[in-house]
C-alpha cells in the first residue's frame, strides 16, 4: 500500500473489501489498484501546483458509509426555499439519496444509483465508468472504488421535462473530518431536453470533504441546460470542501450549456471535461467563483474537440476578496481530424483586496489546421472611471463597488434562464460582497 494511503488510516484495504463484498465489481477492483498506484497528488504535480491538499487530507477522520441517511433538521428549512422550488427534487446527504426514487413522469427516471442498478442494468452497464478515467486520476479512481450510491437520471427519447430537475446535495458535517463519495450518471437519449440544477450546501462549520464523480451523456439532438451551485456556507461559516470531477459527452447535433457558480467552500476543486464525440456538437461552459476569507476555488477544464464541425465557448469570471484564492486552468484540445472547429475561451478576474490571489493558465493545443480558436485571461481591479462616474452621481463608495461587481458577474449569470434561480444567486452575491 502506498505511503499516501497510509497517511489516511480510514482509507484502507478493509474499507474497500467491505464494499466489494456487498457488490462485487471488477471496475471497483481496477479503480482501487489505480488509486494505490497513483497516490494523492501534491503541489509537485503540474495540475495541482496551486491547490495544496495535504492539510485537508490529514483532517479526514471518518468515512460516511451508512446505507441509511436522514436529512438534518438544520437543512430542512433552507432546502424548502431553494430555487427552483417547483422541480423534480432528489436530496442526498453525504452522497446518498434519502429516498430511492422520485415521482416524475413516464419519460423521465430520477432514482438513486443503487436502485437504478436493479431497474436499468443495461444503461448502467453501457455508461457507468466509461468516461471518467481512473488511470493517473486519483480522485476518480477513489470515487469509483468506494462509491456505492448516488443519482441516476434517464431522459427517454424525445422527452421534455415540464419543470426542472433539482439535485440537492447536503454535506452533514456536524462531526469533524467526514469523508464521503457520490456518483451522478445522466443519460439524455436522442432528442431529449432538460434543465438540471444541482445545489450543494453543508450543515455546520466543521471540516468535511466530498469526492464527487459525474458522467453526463448527451445523445444525438439532445439538449441539456445545467446549473451547478456550490454554497457550503449558506447556513453559516463552514469548512466543507469538495473535489468535483465531471465528464460531459456530446454526440451528433447535441447541445449542452453548463454553468458553475462557486459561492463558498473551504476548498473547491472543479474538474469539468467536455468531449465532442461526434460532429456538429455545441457546448458552452460558464463559470463564476467568489473565494474569500482563506477559501480556495480551483476550476480546471478540458474541452476536447475530437470530431470536426463542433463549437465550444468557455467564459469564466472570478471575484477574489479577503485573502480568497482563485485558480483557473482551462485547456482547449483540437485533435488532428477535428477540422472546422470553432473554440473560444475567456477568463476575467477581479481582485478586490490586496491579499486576494489568482493563478490563471489558459491553454490551446491544436493539431488541426482549419480551425478558429482563441483564448485569454485578464485580472485587475474595479474600473476607476466607472467608480468616479457613480460617485459623481451621489452613489456611496460601498454601493458603487457592489453595483460594479454585480455588473461584472452578470455576464455569467445571464446564462441562468430560470428567473427565480437567477434572483437567488444575485441575492447571495450581494450578501457575500457586503463590504
């Protein structure tokens, strides 16, 4: 066993053996082997150089492994008020659904992953673990090896949801050092359309870490609008953290608009990969991150143009305050046969205090010659001319800063088509930016 594993006693062979005895799975076995071989990344790994993990990993004391979970009273009231209120909802606590299924419709299935393995074995076999690689990817390997539940969404051919689907994930961190895993598998069949919202919160201020893996398959002519909201301090100060790894796969003529809003969390690492697996796919990646008070928010993205005639647009914005640290590492890969690719990437950042920090690394790797691609990153402070304009019209300094900061964020938030969700995020940003 590697030294990195021994440093965290609860992540051991016994734990793996217990899960394997409950549900023998060769994929689980190979993933555990890959985890042992790779160990945990350090700042010496290029992809983790700005995101030190050692202190967080040392805080892990207990694995959340109970099959039966309940919703903490601390979270019940706030969950009832989360937008979108009128939605098909599934609630998870430490990665496990509190109910096996949700009453949706004949065209949509919203189940626990464990229940889906019984009811949709062919779909699970065809897609689970096929896209999130576990080789040299420690947290993907650990997730696949240790996860025994999560969320399964199946959108049947040409289905269209009458209301959004809302995944609500609660980290119950009333005990110190809880580690949990969860998995999401979404399969949108040909011509399906859906709006999916995923909201993450926590219940207390103690440290917890969730390792989340998600595979999202968007088949021919299917269309997905996805909003991921991470707000672990919504109920008060929290040391809750997450390592979130997602693979979106786009088939012919498909569309995905994926928006990530990271409001609060001690450590947030988002690995979002989008693969164009057939021609004429269209993908948009929007992101907004607001680290403050020693929070670290790291967004790593890979847009993989493996097929020709596809379009991608990536636009991330960061607002760093009060010793908050932001990281943006975005790569566009255009492979040899992916001619007629259009791919754009833009990262803009505001540093609102002297002790805030940012590391940005936009990247292009192009192996085709008939493409249109661009990328760039900027960082700075609020526009002095705009501040002067507002102050000259009688607006106070604090209010002027807030207005300009909200305007800066709006380019990303405008992608939130659901009015209630948009208003809710606006309110949260105003609260966080109260100087």
